C-alpha cells in the first residue's frame, strides 16, 4: 500500500511539474512575442531630426532608498493606524502616512515640515548600501529621457552648480543659482512585502521632501525669457505638485504663482503638455483648473491621477487613492468623460486651448487618445514607445530581458464597462490595438511589467517623455 501511494505521489509531482513547465514556457513565449511586436512598431518609427522641447518645472536631487531598510535602520516601527497626512509634522504622522500609501501601494508625495526628522532620514539613507543619488524633479526627469532619445531640451531649474554638472549633454538649464539643492527622498518598496500588519500590493514609492526652492517657481522668470528664443516644438509643464499643500505659502500665494504661470502659458505659440501629479488640496486643484489646465492641449497622468481629475471635473471633489490595477474598460470610460468635459469647457470658454491628446500610464498598459485631424502623429508608435520606456526605466536597462518581465493583460478587454460593449482580442504578436470613435482615436498597448525592480520613482515622467517623443 505504501509503495502504491508513493508511486501515485511521484506521478502527481511529475504531472504537476510538466504542466507548470508548460505554463511557464507558454507565458515566456507570450512575453517574447509582445516584446518583439512592440519593438517592431518602435523601430518602424524612428525619431527624425533633433526636436527641441522646453520642460519645467521642479529640479532637485533624488535619493532612492529601500524604504523598509531605512525604517529598520532608524528603528521606526509600524504605527497602529494608517492615515494620510497632507503635511507631515512629526515622526508619528510620517509613519501613519507611509503605512497608508504602502498598504494601498499608491504613489504619492508629501512635504515634511519636521525638517530635523527629514535631515536625519537623508543622512541615514546615505549610509545604506544601495542608496542612489540621481537628477530629480519632474521637469528634469522628462527632459532627461527626451535627451536620451535624441532631443534638445531647455529645462527650467533653480539649481546648484553640482546639479547642473549632473545634467546630460544637450540639456540646458535656466533659472536661479542656489547653494543647496532641494532633496527628495524616494522611499521605494517592492510588491507583496509585509510591514507589521500592512502589506504592499505592488512595487511603488512614497516621496518625501522639505523643499525650499521648487514651490516658488523662481526659474519661471528667466525660463520664459529664453523659451521664445529657443523655439521649441512643445512646452511641457510638470512638477506643480510642489505647490500643493506647501505650508510656507501665505493665503493666496499659490494662486498668485499660478497666475504668473497662466500669463506665461497664454503667450506660448507652441503646443502645451501638462503632466498631472498627486494633487490633494481642493483649493489648489481649483487654482490649477483656473490657471493652468485651460492651456493644455495634451495631458498625461497615471491610474491614480485620472480618477482624481475625473472626480474633480464631474463632481467637484478629489479622491485620495484609487485601484492600482484598473480594468482597461474603466480607464477608457474615464478618459472619454474627461475628454468630453474638456471639449464642453472649450466650447463654453472655460478652456483656452482644445484638449486633443490624453495619455494614461498604468502598471499593466498604456492608453493614448488623440483627436482625429490634430497635429499629434504616430499614436500607435507613441503608445508602444511609452510601454517600452516603462519597462526600461523600472528595470534600469535599455535592453529588456523577457525573463524579467510579465504581462497582466488578459486575452481580451472590453472597450467600456457598459454591458454589451465590444471586446478587443489581444494579439501578442501585434500587441498595439487602435480604433476610432467619434472625433478621436484610441490606442492601447500592454506593458511588460518588470519583475526585478530597480526603481519606480520618476517612472511616470520617463513614460510621458517616451509617449510624447514620437508625436511632436
């Protein structure tokens, strides 16, 4: 009897191993087919010439650190409550804020008013193995990727001589000189990590900072003087979340800052792309809707920022966190609503420029909507490029290893959550799906999700640059 059971067990193990091997092999072939398909689209649409791009704002030094290693090194224990604080004023509030976003695995950024604690965290981070120092700030990150891909970039940057020396060739920085750069601490974590009673759902990060320069947009004065002379193909506006919930402002000061920005954008003769961010303050979001967003002909955002903008436009309020892995159909419906409301605002005079491009970047897929007949070209190639850029940045390698990638896309997806909506069959060998609706085109591409994460911080900025690159 024992021999029979042993034989059955052995056979069971062999059968299970066979089907596991077959499954792994099938998944690898699927990933490889998607990679080849995306690269084919990318290679058929190479960048022509050396486009000029003007990028602002936010310039700083980023320190990337393993969040849980840092917390352990500082003997900081998980809090009893996970709660997001708009401004971090103490160690307790920091731990509650980190626990909240770690548990939801939502990317976010917070100002730390406790400068002594922030300084201690930076100093401790520098002692840990693996901590990396890089050029930071949305404007510089977007510009950095554009330069890497072959563009010439003019960047708005209040920065030190050290930070200027860190910039790549073909990127010119304009702004005030500072003695000490703003520092951002990028608290990274991987997927499915436990921390006390909390657990991360996906690889992501919380950014903490205690900026002295970025919120005041001092680089704007010199930047706007140079932009016209530079004659860019597009103006990219990003990094305005540094003004959100900044405690150093007196009442009405952020509004005055954005009025200056509005005056600058009003004079622009080139397309304007606005990159969203995790905005949390209702009044500041209202100011963005009044002074900045009306000038954007193109907008980019992630799976958290899209429902936030959607909720604000349709219902007048904002959301704290949203699904980390939204369905394609859900994202497409939100995109359609944002596009429709923007069109109505343009017709009613609430928007200065017509929104003709929306780029949504998520963990599992990229989606770009462009108005038919607009100047945005190569939408299919752009969404493929954005997808490949996501994998390259997160894995930290321009060469994508299919063994370090996985797909979250299903065999098909619905175009809408409305019952009876048509489905799109996903073809790994031809992975980019495009179709027309009303006055616009939509393209969707899967992302080869990196399984050996080097960094998530700055991912959205690099992806946005990748998407814009082939459309200007």
